[in-house]
C-alpha cells in the first residue's frame, strides 16, 4: 500500500467509475491544482500527483507490479470501469506535492520497524552521519506523518490534514507515541531540479480514456462469455449426472428396458438443464405411459417417486 498523509481533503469516497476521469484531470490542470488523487481498487492502488496544475506523477501498484506514467493512467482508467473502488482528492502546497513525488521515486531502506524497539536518539544521529536525503514515515493503521530530510538535516513535517510542510514536530511526533507505531526510512529519488514536466502536455489523456473504456468493455465481454461457457459446462454435467441416475433407477424398478425408455423420453426435453417443473412433469408422464407396456402400476409409481426424490436432491446440491 502507498502510505501517505491525507492532506487537506477536497473530495473523499468518490466512486471513480462515476467520474469522467480524463475530463477531471484536465480540469485540475486548468485550475492549477496541487495535491494528489488516490485510487483504491480491489485489484490495486493508484496515485496521481499534481503541482501547480502539472501532472508530475502517475503510479499504479498491482500486487508486485508497478506501473508509472502513461501505463499507470491506463490502468487507473481501465480499473475504474469495474465500478468497485474509491477516489480521494487531497490538496497540498506545490513544494509539498513535489516532495511527495520525490518520495515515490525513492527506495525504502527500512520498512515497518517497530518504533518502541528503536533508540531514536542513536537512529537520528545515524541519519545525520549518513547525510540522508529522503524522509522518515511514521504511521499506525489510522494516522501517518512524514519527516523530510536533506543531507541529514530535517526540512519539515507533513501529517494528516496538513497542506504544506510544517516546522512544528508536535503533531507528527505524536504519531510516534501511539501504540503500534511503525517507521519506514525512504531515500529521495530526485531533487527539485529533476521534477518532471506536465505529463498532460504530451499525453492524449482523452485517447487514453477511450482506450481504457474499450479495454474494459473487452474484459467485460470476455468475462461474460466465460461465465456463459461455465454455465453451459455445469448444465451439461448436471444433465449427464441426472440421466445416469434416472437410468439406474429405471433399471432397478422395471428391468433392462428401463434405461432405454428413460433415454428416449429424456431426449425430448430441451437442451441444457431441463429440470423446470413443467419439463419434469412431461418427462414423468411420458415415461409412465411407456413403462405400462413392461411393468405394473405399483412399480411405475415407486420408480417415479424415487426419481422425483433423486432429482430434488441433485438440484439442491451445491
């Protein structure tokens, strides 16, 4: 999971499947937005970062796979059409948005370290000695705070609800005192001089949206076709199992000709799983008439009763 403080909320808990995302990104660009959009889907998580209206980062994590740039936007768009997910939008100051971008490009040196097991004073001295450029991420399941460093010296703090880098450590360090607090150490993957330009200036985001829409439609058709094939296989298997059961019951009650009489009547029923009440009634009636030539009324009645019970058990089975 991409762990970030929430920033200043603009919109939360939106359904991305109900948002025309290409238009939304262009609107944020035109409005000079700074901040990030977080997409949470069952299949993965996406993040889009803006600074002064420039889309400077797009990231999509899907299990062990990590997509960036155009590929990330395509996955974010395509997954949105599944209709299951949430979109949160948070505002940040431009310099903080750029710091978040740098964080996303960096590497994790230490992950999920239990703070209660760490000698903080010694740890901070080590960061200074190693001249770390990056950040400390302190978090619990509910709260997150970042402490940014450059060359071993702290630059400022970013915590839930903030929109800019702050100089006071009170709120950020309070997270460290919460039960179960953990620590990540991340290097910075870039510097202010290497912040990229606007991805929207050279990507045709409307074309990406259309491609994602077509991809989602293909995926939906393929899923529907596979579901149809699966139902057909299930019906065929059920039909074969039911026929075998009916043949065996008929053989026990009315003798060797019983299975052939069952097959003859069974073939008259519709393809698939012909087990609606009307179809079964037609089957039992026809079988009963044919069986009168070789068996008495009591044997036929017992046979039909056992068949009805067997069919009911088959239909109730998971």
